[in-house]
C-alpha cells in the first residue's frame, strides 16, 4: 500500500487518536464502512480516555504527558528515572584522587547549538569546584557550572553612626576572616559565599553569569540543577527553589555556541598542563544534556 503513495508523503506510521466529523470533498464518510482497507483497530465512537494525568502521578518534578496509550512521566530534567521518576539514576563518585569524566565529540559530530538544556543531581561538601563544563575546540565559546567561593569587602565610615551601625550589623551577622580598625575607616573581609552555585557562559563576545547566591549547596544534601540556555538568555533552578532568569542587554548579543567539542564532568581537564582544574568530590547523578542545532 505504501508503494502507491505519492513520494511527498513520508510518514509510514498509522495515526493514533480520535477523528470526528470527517469530510472529504464536501461529503461525510464513514471510515469503518467506506475504507478500502478495513482495519480491526478502527472503531466507531470518540469516547474520552479514562486515564489522564494527575498532579501526583510523577515524582521529583517529572512532567506527565498524555498519550493515546495512557499517561507517561517524562523524567528528563529530574535526575531520576523509572515509570514515575522515583528511581535513582546512575551516579558517579568522585574521590580525593581527582577523577574526571571527559567526553570528546568526534570531528564529524561537533555541532553549533542555539539552545542547551542541562540537568543533573549532586551531593558535595566542596566550597569551590567545577561540576561540569562544555568547551569548543576552535573558539573561546564555553559553558561552565561551578561552586564558587567569593569574598566581599565592606568599608564603613566611623564618622557616621548610621553607616557604622550597619557595618557592625553585617559584622555580627556574617562569619568574617579578618577585621581592621583604621583611623577613619573600619574594614571587614567576609567569606559569605562559599559553596554557592553559578553558571558562566560565553558565545564569543563576553561572559554571562547566572547563579543562586542566596543559599549554599555544599551541605551534603542531594540537589538537582536544571539549566537552560537559549541564545544569550538563560534560566537556572535548583530543586524546587525559585526560577532564576538572565536576559542580557544588547540587541546584537551572539546566540550560537560554536563547535561543541569537550564535555568535562567533575572538574576541567586542562590539555596544556595535563591536569584537573578545580576538581569536584563526592557524587554526581544522571547527567543529562539536550541540544538544539542552530
């Protein structure tokens, strides 16, 4: 039967679903009675499917999708697997020996992408490490997900009681590394951003940074990261925390990640030094990456 179809018709799969009020050439037809090739799989009636998605059908943030055969759970961006996204996925333990997973795309499979979606789970106590990174082999394009340690300096004028009081409040509220009383100034160097997660990416012009700097993630608890880059824009979500969005200013921002070649997991492999930069320790689970070509 397929051999007699016009060449423009590419589909070789039958339709699954319900068709109502089928009209051809101004005439209503009966598909079961008028079909040239009758089928036992075509029956009268368009009864509503009994099985539908419910709010609690998929666990751990899985998305329920209604299909003709019944609802299914899409677990792609959850770091879990199984029929209802409840089973733990394959995990990789990174010990003190500085291990790394490095994947290099063959030269004929390196593509330019407009959109990247990344999801994985992890547990760690590291305050500073690279969890994953994607590099190009012929440009400076990259995408990095890391734990960062940042210090912030605060200076307060002692001549102004309000400013001095605010500085003292920050002093007692945060852990500090050092303090110094000068003649007219008071100085603190805080380390209040240990173990915060951020992503940095560059498509050729400048670096863009998006991060969850309100909470620590190096607390030995299991966290799930979902990162999406679409052109220069991006979104980041950890667990079920608030979604963070990044929309860089500028009408001419590059939007394509060129020639994706290397994927590093658990650190960054520096080819020129043959070593691992900022290695990650403990566990990463269910690393998932989806891409959309230019």
